[in-house]
C-alpha cells in the first residue's frame, strides 16, 4: 500500500497533502490553496521529510502564482510569497533548491512552472528507487550475502517523506523485496514520534517485521550486537560529508562506530549542498519549546523549566560509513567526499 502513497499531489489546480499529523490513527488528505496554508502545513509537519517538502515547495510556486492571479498581486508580492515558502523550514536544503528550480519557469507561464514541478516529483521517485538498489547492493556485499539483515532506522524516510518509495526506508524496502530483512528497529523519534507514528505505519503496510523502540534504547540495541547496520535519511549533506538529520541521529552514528557496523545515509543529490562546507555552517531549526515541555497539551515539566528543542543534529562525516545517492555509494568515512565526487 505504501508504494502507492503520495505525500504530495497536484490535482484540480490545488495541492493535496497527506496530513501526517493525523497518522497513524487516520489517513487524511488536506487540500492547500493558499501560500499561508502551505507555509502552515510545512511548519506544522503536515508534510515533512526533505524530499517531500521540496516537492511541496515546487508546487508551492505554482500555488502562489494562482493566488496572485486571483487576488491581483504584483510581482513584488508574488516573489515575497514564494520567499515565505522557501524559508518555511531552513535546515532542509531541498525546499530552497526546488523552489529556486521552478520559480524562473514562471516567466514562461504558469503551465511551464507546473510542468517543472511535476518533473521534480518524478525525478525524486526515480532517484529513490535507484538509491534503494544501490544501498541494498552495497549492504549485501559489505555485510552479508547469505542471510536476512537486522536494520535500525531513525525518523521517517519512506514514501511519506518523499515523492514516492523512500530514501533510507527505500533501501529497506528493496532488501525486503529480495527476502533480506529479518527485522527493523524503528526509533520512536522524540518529540513528535515520526518513527512510531509514521515509519512503523509504513513498515506494517509492507509486512516488514519491526520493533518500535525508545530513542534512548538505540545505542544499547546496537552495542548488544542486535543490529547489522543503521540506515537514516538526511535534510542536508555538506561538502565534507557532515550530515544534518532528525535530532538523535548522531547518537546512532556514534554507537555504530563503536560497534564497528555500517552507518548509512541515504539521500538524493538534491539534499547534498556543496555550497555548505561543513556541518558547522548548517542552520539548525529550533522548534517550539512546548513540544518537549508538554505531552498532549498537558505540561509535564515544571513551570520554571525552559525547553531546548533542536529539530536536527549534525553527524560528522567521519562517522558516515557511506552516503547513498541516486548516482551510487560514496564511502565518506574512507575519504570519498561529496564535494569531490558529486560536484
């Protein structure tokens, strides 16, 4: 079922998003017709995952043009609206890349921009499927060719986070199709539980055996020898291989390094930002402190407590065993850097 999921779809001059805040309880689609609604959907994580918000941003350019026609905006107002979409979430580079790709096409007309946005979505799904094959081949060669693998992942990187198929979860799906997955450990991914709400939901629909575990259990699971490899996605990859991903990822990478097992990052080349030299240059989004001070709207921390809520952390390239893109696999920790090989 998840193979047919489309987190982002354009239909009838409007954008349709799977409302990921309603999962796993309800599968609902939200129609978005204004820039305000799209920015809100991106910031509230109705749509999330770097490739998915990139596709949403691409269609958002067309959405802004339609709203400009309806409401009589001048070009300055249109460009300001597009800029709001582009900056809705600053860490994921795909959003800015895809907006910047589609925006110039507006000079040729709205249909030209829409055609380009469709191309963004098609290319991402093709890239995901290529990543799945490259990552699976690498793991079979590097880890085991004769037995199913025990895998760990953090956050959600499946069809819900992309234009289709998935990045890190796409590698898992490819291995599962080959009969090479014994079990997947899905970290719950605090504070918004993308692992337990979304990844587990996709794994269940695929019939892939899995456990949901607390984020704090991941390192122990790895060090006890219960995991053969960890596979995660990325919101931005710097030229030196440093990788920004959902907060909690760097702890997984450190545990993998200590255990001597592969730590893979699967991300399309649109996520690789060669203009960013290192992880020190990546802007880390700080989200509302209530996400960590409350549970279900009820305060769980003392009234005097403040919340520190970075949405992402940065894993140094020296801990990234391999970066899987649609072009192949770079063994980053061994010196194959994105800035040298993907330029």
